[in-house]
C-alpha cells in the first residue's frame, strides 16, 4: 500500500469525488480525515466504509470558508495522527442560474468555499506539513476553470480558474511540499443530478470516450499526484475529462 502511516485530509469528503478519494486513500493504508459541513451521518458512513476495509479514519466538521473553523480542523487533524502529510482541497459549491441573475451574496459564497477556502486550508495545513517527506497538496479545480462551458456557472468558473493560479503560486511558496491541481470534466456526482436528460446527452456527445467520468476515476488521478510516482511534478494541472471537445 502506497500511503501506509500517511495522514490525508480531504475537504468535502462525505460525498462525490471527495468520498471516493477518501475510500481509495483508506484502501492504500492512509489515516483519513473525512471533512464535512452539515451531513455528519454521510461522513460517518464514509469512515465506516474505510474501517470495514481495514483502514483508519475520523470525521472532522468545518466550513472551509470560515477561517477559525479551518484552523480548528487542522489542529484537531494533526493531534489525531501526529501531523498532516496530504491535503486534498475538494470542497466546492455551484449555483447554476443565469449570469445576470446571480447576486453578490452567491458570488461571495462560491468564491468563499471554492477559492478562499482552498487558500485557508493550505495556509493553516502547511505548518503541519513541513519536514514531512513526500508532503503533497492537490486542489480540485475543473475544466470550467480552463474554458467557458456555460455562462450560468460564471462564478464557479472564476473560482476554479483561481484555484489553478493558486496552485502555481503555492507550488513556488511551499516547495519542497508539492502542490498540484486536478481539473475534472463531467463526473457522475450529486452536484450534477439536477441537469436535464437533454443537456446530459448533448454534453456526453462532446466527450471522446462517450461517457461521464466516475468519482473513483478522479480519485485515482488524485492518488497519483500525491504518490511518489509524481515526485517531480508540482505546479501542474492534470485534466481528467475523457477527451471533452
């Protein structure tokens, strides 16, 4: 197992990509911190799944957009397992409504979680990652951060573009801690459940592999970037979109 005795903190890991990533890390021997905001039951279920497969996991509640909560989460996580080796900034929200109908409050919420939350987690995790061999951070961006797919997600797109820029900056500032990003395309998660069948088909037709990704496939890309197999990769963004055009 690649991550035995490593401690991994994954934000927003009670569902979707975060959940899949937590489970895979647990299967690879890591101590896993499952972060959630409101749904403790779902987070506990992820922990139980990891434990049933022989892994070690614990839940920590925190809203990544609130600095005091982020500080407490990092302190608690470090105490639980003696430090933090890997941070995966996965927590994210989106409001799919017409661009001119978006409010400042909605912009603030999206930027607060997706972008500022990523900054806060890196800022407050980094003291616990110093001098830990192979320490790594992976930020979850999106292909929306690289190209415009729909103006309805302008605030989300902006936040994810910012995550890519933040990744490059922190890669320089925190070396030798490696900092990379993963930019998923369409993935079959709860965040996309409200899309119409017609829209899903139209978008699927643009994907070379002819289907949407599964959360586990994104998790494996994250695992790769955190592993020693990616020991000379930092400041990069790995696109995982099935060949979307």
